[in-house]
C-alpha cells in the first residue's frame, strides 16, 4: 500500500472515529436518557431500546445487519467495510463507554442531541461510510421505483415518529422531531446533503476510456462536449478535445473519482453542487459497486 493511500486511510478512519464518538454522545448522553428518538435506523433502534429491555448497543448492531447485507452488492466494497466497522465500533462505544447526562431540559436535549447525532453522521460520511443504514435502503429502492431518496426517507420517518407518538407520548415525539430536524440540518452543514447531486466536468486525454467505464460501471449517462484548449502551461493552443459531464450522487463520487484516477491521474475534475435533476438516467442509476 502506497504512502498516499495509507495517509488517506488514516484520515478517513479519524473522521469515522470522530463521527462515532459524536453520535454516541448524542445518543447516550442526551437523547436516550430523555426518551427521545431520531429518524432512520438510529430512530428505530432508540425506539426499540426505549420500549423493550434490550440495550441500545445490541439493537443498533442487530438492526443494521439487514441493511449491510442489502448494500453489499449495491455499494462499493470499501464503503460497506467502513460502514460495518463503524457500526460495530459504535455499538462497542455505546456498550462500554459511559457518557455523562448533560441536561434534562427537553429543548436543550432536542437541539444539542440532534446536533451531536447529525455531526456524527456527517463526519462518518466524510470518512467514506455511514452509521445509519436507511440511506442504503433508500438508494437501493430508487433503482426500482421512480421516487426520490428524500421522499423515501421522509415517509419512513413519518412512520417512525408516528410510532413514537403512540408508544412514548405526543410531547416526546414532537421534541424528537425537533432533534431530527436539527440532526438533518447538521448533516447538511457537514457534507451538504447525502443525497445531493454533483455535476462533474472531466477533462482528460483519455476521455473515451473514462466515458466507457463510467457508463458501464456506474450505469449513468455521460454528456460529451467539444472543446478547444485555451491558455495554459503550454501556451495558447487551438487543439481540439472533448469534455465529459456527468451527474451523480455524493455517495457515488468516490467510485467515479477512483475510475478517473485509474485511467488518468492527471485528469482535471470540476465538482459543483446540483440542486435538483429530472429525466435522463438519473432516477435509474446503479449504485457504486
């Protein structure tokens, strides 16, 4: 393994560890002691832990297994490895690390519990993994039905908070919704949205190879623009070339970046956020494998 790869792995591991500790603190130090839940798989785990005798650490681990199996053949191998390792480590932290209960003020718990949980999720994604499997399920389902990831997550969370209202009480469910809102906005702050689309402009001398690999391996569309070189290190030039443009999700970016670097390490990539898309091959994309 090259020195650069080792350095990258260490950096991503630190992001993941920081995310695990932040999320664990939000769960065990703020949300769980005050009977709050969150959205997604974490919310389901909290709801089960709150209404049964099972410990949160075991519930988080067990309930995440089906989502990891689902994502094994849909996401990149490294992504699943990081996600599985993160969930296992977080379960161990929840089981063996004691976090002080900071406050019992419901509003403060909702705000700061949501913040630390969202920060943990955002940091984990920065490290190349996730600690909540609902995103994996949502990405999987979008391949089969023409519904956005955001809509799927919203419907699932409506069901979760509805169950919380019945089992824990309306007030706890309402405060939990505040915590979820804060957590989701915190995740946006850290990574600008897990389902955000990215527009990639790729300039390379091996555009044809890159284009074929992206279409084949990502099952997404690529637009080819004719271009002419401007003024660079080689001076004014009139050479003709092609520029590739494709739209992917943030989770798919690492796979596309890997493809480009394997073909041409000197390729120039411009990344820009895309607010929304419609039509084309976007809704029927294949997830990173």
